[in-house]
């Protein structure tokens, strides 16, 4: 027969594995040694779980005698089972845990949402945003305000920072080695990237949206969209001229927003915020200047279904058609309270507020701009993609923006984006 000392030195798992007969033979009653061992085990479980393991603790401490091996086995099994759950419950954040953009992208890669090539492209875009943020913040002291003395392909006067930001964005994408074709608001035509090693993603972007606000230090931003690579469009840079097929591949950037793999924007304001989606929701990262990293601050952003804020340039009211005027007038009716007007004049800034607070942003067609003013490929489609990923909607007034197939790189369309109910309300007015 085993001694009382052997019982005291046995592990809980070993005790749980003993037969009932053996247990009852060795511990016919609550001996002086058994409660000592069990009392310590109970206290350890109680401390780890933080739960009131009252019944078991009382039995362990000898308040209720252990009458049989079966009861002993049951009590010890409960103690053993409680430890893993207790440890899981006890795990708490130490207050210093952060999720960086790089870490978040790697997690998406591990989960099979994106591949390693797209991770590199998105990291290169975030690097470009950090550089542009630094340039915007120092624009006044670095003599980067004012006009560059040239116009872009749309006939718009280019600011100095427009030109510099375009170079920064292009250089970061080229150095990633994972982009095949890039298309920018500041470039006349799409550009084939010679420095591509693999991936061959098509990236479209507006390097500095709202640049007219730069001199006044009002919020600006960068917008981007990423389309899947076309393996049939591998350009041979050893030849001096592009073949007809290769030239066709360069213009193949004209894809509907439905084909987007990822889109996002970076807002340069009181803080620098990088917002993106890879097709699994919308996430926001704020730049921490102390560590130089984008840190997750907005997890799974959802646009409210409705909102009482509208963002339109009402200076063009007299140029709008009557249906749009009727809609705008309806927002001002005290029924029971009129909508609030908020307009920054920067698509990124206005959209960011709309996504967080709800409401609607609109840049309609008018008599001066019959097809609208915003570009479909690198402004309307990326923003509409984000809106839909966040539970909102993007429309040109008659159809879903992501369904529109661009005829040319710099095609313009009207844009209404924001809360789903607000966009649908506007569409009803425009349909009459």
C-alpha cells in the first residue's frame, strides 16, 4: 500500500488517472497529508482563475471530507481543467501592444488575403505617404508653395508639391520592383515600369489631392488603387519601341473599379492617417511621429447608414439641373432639423469625415463640367471601393461607380458617395 507521502508528491494529472479503487484504498478519509496537498492545488487554481472555486476549495481544505476515490478524482479533474481557461482569462494587454501597418499586412498575408508581392507594393505606398507628409508639413519653409509654372494634361495649373509628390510616389513604386504599370493624375499617359522584378501590379494614383489648399495649410491627401497584374502584359524593355500589343497593355489600366484588389488614401492634416482596404473591410492607421510607423487606430470602419451632413460646393448651385436643386433644397427643410453643410474642398478630407460621421459627399456634373470634374480611375473608383467596403455606397447618380468601365485614363464622372440611405435618397431625386 502506497504511503501518504506518495500521495502528496503525485501530480493532479496522475491522481486523476488513478482507478477509483486505488484512490479509495489509499485515501479512505481526509488524512492530515491529503488536505495539505489539495489545499495548495486549490489555492493555485483559485489564484490563476480568479473565480470562486468554493466547493472544490472547501473540500480541499478539509471542510467536507473526501469520502471516496471517485469524489477525489472528480475534484482533481475539475482543478486540472480549470487551469488552461484561467490562464487564457488572465492574459491581458500590457498597455504597450500596438499593431503597425507592416505587421497588419503580414497578418493578411499569413491569412491568405493578399500575397507577398502586394504586401511590398502597399508598404512602398506607405513610404511614399510618409515622405509626402513631411514635404507638406515643411512646404512653407522649403519654398514648396505656389505654382510650378506648368499645367497637367487636364489643363489644371500644377502646384510645386503636385510635381514633387508625383515624383515621390512614382519612385517608391518603381523601387518596389512589383509594379508593372503606373498611371497618375499628373502624367499624360500610363507609364510602364522598367524596374519590375515580379508582381507587375497596375497602380493608379492621385499623388496630392486638394493641392489648391496647400498654401492655406488645409488638409490634403493622396489616393491610390491597385489592380491585379496581367501575365499577358510583360513588356520587353530591351526593345527601343513598344509593340502594338505592349502599347495596348499600357492602356489596359482602364479597368472598372470592380476589379480593384486594394484602394486607399493618406490624409495629411492635424495627423497623418492612412486608410486602406484589401477587400475585407476598411482600416485606418495613424502615423506615430515618435517611431515613424503607421499604427492601427481605426479597426473595421463602418459608415453610418444615414447622416445629417452634406458636402457639396453650393457655389455651383445655379449651374446644376433642377432635380439636383430640388434634392439640395430638401436637405435644408426643418423637418424636424435641416442637414448641416461641411465642405473642405479636398476629396480626401471631405470623404474621411463622411466615412466616420455619415452623410453624403457629392461633386455633380453641371453646365460648366457636363461629365463631372473628378477622375473615375484614380479618385471616384478607389473612394467608392472604400465606401462599399465600409457599408456605404458610391454612385454617379444613375449607377454604381464600380460598374463604370473607363474609356480613357483621365475620364471624369459625377460622384455621390457616403451613407447608403443618403446616396439612395439622392438617386431617387435624380431619377425623378
